[in-house]
C-alpha cells in the first residue's frame, strides 16, 4: 500500500500550489505531483471589455510580473491596431521593461529562491527567508538589496505611473514622455544596479559555486532535464526580453525553430491534465508524450535557463562575459541542471541593468514623439514578451469597434508546467529514501520548483469547475437546491 | 519596549500585487519587523497550513488578508485565519470589493470551463479532459479545491474588522495603518483605512477644471494632455466618485482613474453614482439637456458600461452580476 506526503501550501513562490508525494511499501518515491489548486478566469471575463483596457485588466493576472502582462497586451494591441510604436515609445517601453526585470530577478534571488542557498536548504524553517538572509549577509547588504529592488520598481513608477499595475501602454505608444529629471534619476539608479548585479553574481560564486555540497546538487545529472529550450532573441540570437523572434533549440543546442510570435499556434499547443488546473504546453511538431524528457518529448523550458540555452549570448559586455563563464563552468550547452536557473537569472539581472543604463543614457529617450496614431485596424493581434519567468503570449480578436471578442493567453509558468512537475518528481525520487523525510529534505524537494520562479497566479488565470452542477433558483435568484454530479 | 505583535499575511484569489505593495514599503519594513513578528506569509516564509492550524485561537494580533474568495480552500483559510487572529484586515481591492477578477461574475462557470479547456485555439483535447476535484492518478487519489460559482469579497464569508483599499494599496496608506496598529489608534471596527474624500478633491488637474465634458472619447483616440482634467478631454475618469488617498498614481501616468480605491462613503454605489455624475457634466452648457436625448446619446458612447463603471466593484455591487436562470 502506498503512503503519501503532502506539502501544503508550497511556499516562497508567487501563487498557490501543493505537492503530493506517493511512496511505495519500501518507502521509495513512486511519483510526485505538483498541483495548482487555483483558477480565476481572465480569458473569459475580458470578452466584451474595451480593447484599450486589456493592458490594465491582464496586469491583474499577476502583481509580481504586471509589466510583462501589460506590455504583452500593449503589443497585441499594436498588432490589432496595425501600428508600430514611435522610436521614443519603443525605447521607453524597453526601459520600463528592463527596470521590471531588475526588480523581479532581485525579488527571486533574495526573497524567494536564494534563501535556500544563502541560509541553507535544511536550515530551520524560521530562518529560510529574507530575514535569515539579512541575518547572514548583514544589515548593510540587506539595505542594498532593499534599495535595488526598490529601484526596479521606481523605474516602473516614473515611466508607468504605478509601480505595480502601470498604466503607460497604449496602442502605438506610451501615455507619458520621460522628463530630463526623471531620466537622470533612472540613469543613477541603473548605474547602481549594474554594480549591485555584479556584487550579486560574486555572492553567488562565493556562496554557491565554492560550496561543494551545493555544486554536487547542481551538477547531479539526475536533477536536470534534457528538454527543448525556448526564448526570445534579437537578430544576432542574443537574449531579448521585450521583442524579437522566438527561438527553440534542441537537446544538442541546435536550432529547432525560430518563429514570429504571431505564428505561435503553428508551433506550440496545450495539453489538459486532469489533476491540475494548469495545462502543459508542448512543441506541436514533436507532440505531447507525457511528463518525460528527451528529443521525442515535445516539452520545453522557458525562463532564465531556457533563454540562455536558446540564445547564443547576451547583448551587453558584462552580461555576455557572465554568460560565457556559466557555460564554461558546466562545459556543456545546453545546461540541463534545474538549479542552474538561479545562476542564469543573475546573468540576466546584469544584462537588464546594463541595458537599462544604455537606454537611460540614450539621447532619444526624452523625446516627446510618444504616440503613433496612424492606425490600420486588423481583426486580431498577438503580443509576445519574455516575462522574468519565461515566454508570454497574448492573443486577442477584436470587433470592429475595438472591443474584445476572444482572448488566448499562454503564460510562462504554463510553458514550464510539464518540466516543473518533472523536476519535482525527479527531486523527490533522488532525495527521499526508505520513507525518511524531514522538514529540510522536503524543502529540498521544493527547491526544484522554486528554481523556475514559477508564478501560479499567472498560470491560474484560467478558471473552471470540474463537476456539472445544476442550480435551481427562485425567480429572484435565490438558490433553492443544487444538484451536483 | 512593549511585546512584539504577531502578524500574518495571506493571499486568496489574488495576483500577488498586495504582497509586493508590502515589500514596497522598502526599508520601513525593517521598522515594522522591529515591532512585529510575522508568523505566516506564504510568499516569503515556509510556515505551512498545519502550523497555522496548530496555533491557539486569537494567537495572531493582526492578519492582513488579500484576495477574494473563489474556492473552498480560500474559504477554509478565511475561517481559519479569522479564528486565529484578533483583528482581520481585508487588504486591497480583491478582499475589499472583488476587484477586476470579480468581472468573472458576468459569466457562467461552464462557459468559462468550456472555453479554457476545449475551445481555446492552442488547446488540443480530443477527449475533453478537465481537471477533477477528486482525481485519480495511478498511485492513488488526488484532490483539487471546489470552485465556487462567484467571486466574493472577504466580508461575505467572515467578519472583517478593517479594510485597506486600493489595487494594490498605496504604500503611505499601508504605513498609516501600521502606525495606527502600533499606537493602538485604530478607528471603530468596520472602517476603511483611507481618506473619505474623493480623488477629484485632491487631484492636481482639478485646480482650474470647469467640469465640462464636451464629448465621450476613448483613450486611444486622443493624445491626452497631461495637465488637463480627463473629463474635460472627453475621457471617462472615475475621480468624482472614487476614494482618494492613492497618490494619484494613474493620473501621474497620464491615465484616468478607473476606480480601484472603491467609492467614497457618501457615494455608495460607485457605478450608479458615476453615471449620474457623467450625466451632469456632459454638455453642461445646456442645463435643460441633462436628461435629454443628446446627453443620452453621449452616454451611449461609453462602451462596456459594466466594465467601465464597476471594474473593481462588480462582485460587491448592488446591481445583479449576471442573469440567473
């Protein structure tokens, strides 16, 4: 008879989830399931809304990555309105976007995932959090962490009004230009973020890479996945967050596909699982073969490691050097280690800071030509961005009077859902034996979803109810009786 | 130094923006941590449900609860945290009024389910598989929470002591609330912890506004002047009926107020009051015309009135959410 271990809720992530681990009669792990118990329903209730409200409405899918949804939506509207943003508007959008990546990646490393390394995976649970990190690194560093996370948010606030749920994206441009005063403030912050990102990479090297126990975990081949990798790239196949074609590479690192976001339906599809509210995406050309890896399985990974694997480098010098160091250390590309996501994230943190600084010192950034209003209306539009945690697709159909007719969203964590479930299962199998578990050991299982920085709030934007229920109501709406299957 | 207080933070059906708003207090969070221990906070700490269940009743001094109630797990947690806390604060627009996800109350559950799991263009699901409340996997049974038909604000499920409005709440309002808690200065139970005045009363663009609305425009149709009242530019702005105290964050982004702070105390129904406010500013030159066909024609130019006037408040509004069978 099998016994089970339940972790509920899983913690230090964005949103809800629980893990069910099944043990056989010898206490070995038969299987483990990461279930997402939450749903909301954006794709349906956005129907009938004004198109221009979509960047605000969909930003409420996620308050951790609102900027990603805001600009995926804005880009979908650009496409549906048949308009390109002005050069200034595009630069402003990129600047706000890199500010968002700075904030989100710092949040994950210091508040969510990093405490497992900085404080230790089996440290007492009261210490495995930002407070434990503060204790460990000291108040001076803690203040730097708080300051630079705040800088990322402040960049969004200057350019987008609100730090969480900004309001700046409109079809063809931005609502607001950047003043010279604001530009100077952002330049100072971005400069400081470059130094802080370098400091954080050094901290990772000292705390993680120089710790043989951590390296053994990171380099354990059983704790990695050989799946496809996906990410947006620029014309030279370097990582790109705001715009560019989507590139997919295979288990050998060879290009498998490179497509425009608007063609996403030709390349990816979604599979429905009956034990989680979140679907699993896969490459259409390969097909869904279950939660398995290898070249015959259509599963792919997105997010920091997926992006670095799917690209040939980074577009700024410091980040590119960090990129090369990561791959040289592993001596392989793609890197399959799930825990390497943390390192990849910090390489991207440096890139985001360096790119933000480039944009903040671009003489065109304070231009006032922020709107292109020459619309050439189309019935639909697709917008794609790289959210901090992976590729994000928004697809809308619009009526002639620019109201929403239908919505399809494929979010980063849905793209990663299959691999996340697999990583948790493989970690449980590798770490739990003879039925022996402890708080620290179960936390180590959690580390294998945490590495992905999943956002269950994003993934649970859909909503549903699995049983058929018939409500019998009086004419005034009061429920008289409910029949459920 | 008095004993430290015990705090809890929880999220139900929410986006996580409320947790970020707490972090956005930045270094001030360190002052809060000097005066309070946080016992439960899933986004940042490893306390599990079992640990909360093991606490004595009324163990936590204050629990800040964000998100609305959408499923059985969230309702259970609302009851559990009510029992374990002396003071329960509905934190943010979702817990307060249902917020934007409350617009889901316009649709039937089955409609949504069908769309998401079978009709979406990227879904391949020939067997019509759907997630199951009681599911079977080869190793045994797994369960998911029961999903409710509607989004409910927190006070429809448990007794709420205070409300912190906003999507997400503005940092100065969070800090005001913390100060009131630490100084034992909270107002009477049931209070909304924010100013009673409307946004218009504090809006920088309202200084010289004549409050005339010549026409109704959509934001993409014009390039809004960042110095002029939105209503005067023909853009619907919820400022006249919405509680202030947000710091004019959207206005500063050159976007009209969409109403996230909820109605002022005297307004009551935010949407209904806004419709009458619009009727009185539209073409206000001609007093006789307020209820006339011209005004009506202009009002009809407001697309998606429910989504516009009840963007945050539908789940808590006096109007019916959708036609019941």
